[in-house]
């Protein structure tokens, strides 16, 4: 996915930026096709993986900032880098001074005249909204523009909320909305791309949350947690998790029932969340919760097939 916003922010902060993309691979590869990193004179962000591969790619990208616009290199991971891997990757490196324009949500570029196969990809994107997989098409690199396909709402900016947002924010395809009762509850520096919502009464905000959002409830107040569960059950959601013990959930279930929710609806809320075996440190909780969240689509797909 081509993250135009991240590229724009990097150019604004650092001037010309080189973008390195895994355009193709044969055999084993440290990252998937479409994985990318941004490189500027004094730093970089993102990753194409591979340790030595990334080190060499960043060095070449930095050297290109002086003038070269594009380079396409096939790198044999074993012989070229002294590694044990048996695969080869094709790295596509470009220097940008401004953000390119997408056509129908797709960035396509390459040498010479646009091939007919690429024109067909763009036509399908325009007419049918079909987003292509990233990769090479007759020597041109085709990438869909990055869009968040999962909306995750984090309720609470305490220690666990902060740890969760720190883990969630860099993940591709996830847009994070972060809610708490006051602006001072949030850290001074909020991760890029995270929307913060200070609200005197977060429960009122829940009435307007997208019905397709995924929620993680971990406020400072059990009463507010309960009210948020109630409001979100009324509103509708894709998924909802509540931090707490089995005892807390045992007390919440009858209270939610008394508020008019049936057992099937209440059962859609996960509590406890995360992996208790990892411990109760905020970062350990965050790792378990996010791992659970990332596995959810695969789990749902297996359940549908069963």
C-alpha cells in the first residue's frame, strides 16, 4: 500500500525523500511485496526487513537523494549480502520532492509508455472500485493507495490505553480514534494518524461511533465502562473488548441484562481481553490485546468455513 500521507509528512519535515519498495521476490523474502520504507538524509521510517538488505537499501536510497529519480535492483539475499537466505527481492527506489497523484486510488509508474495491462488495472479501479494487489505489471509498479479498512476506537488514555495506542498506531490499515474525558488525559505527543477526542461525557460520543468500528474499553471508571458497553450495544459494532477480570465481567453481564440487552448481544463483548499469561504490565497487556485483534479476521474466516 502506498501511504501518501506518510510520504507527504516526511517531505514536509525533511525535504526530498526516497521511498524503497519490495516490488517482487523469488523464494524467501524478509517482507511481503508492497512493504516499503522512507529514507531521508538523517533518518528513515518503515521497513523492508532483512537487516543487511535494509541497511544496504537505505544507503543506496540516501545516495540517490542528490539527483537519481528511480532505480530497480534485483538483490540475491544470500550471495549479495552474505546472508543465509535463499531468495531474491526486487527493490524499487524512487526519490520524491512532492506527493504523486493517484488515479482511482492507484499509483502506477514505470519506464516508457504505460502498458495495456496497467491501463486495464486502472480501468477496473475506476469502473468497479477494484484495488489491485501491489506488484510489478509488465515492468511498471502498481500500488493501491493505503486506506484504513479497520477503525479501532480506544476508550481511555491511562497506562494501558497509552500502551495500546503506541502498538496500534504504526500498523497499516488501522485508523485509531482515542477517547477520554479531558485533553490533559492524553500524552503530550500523540502518534501520527491517531485522532484524539476529549469529551466530558464519552458515553455521548459512543452514540455516534461508526457501526463498523472495533472498540477497546479501558477507562479509569467501571461505571463509565458499563455505560460505554450499554451505549455501544445499542449503537452496534463490529467487535468490542472490555478490560477486566472474570469477576468484573460476571458483575457486568446481569447489569447489562437489566438495561435491556439479551445474552447473545452481551456475549459479543469480549472480557477479559488479551492474554493473561503475558502478565499485567501495560505493554504486556497491549501486546496480547493487539495480537488478538490482528488474529480476529482469520478467526472469523475459520468460523464461517466451519
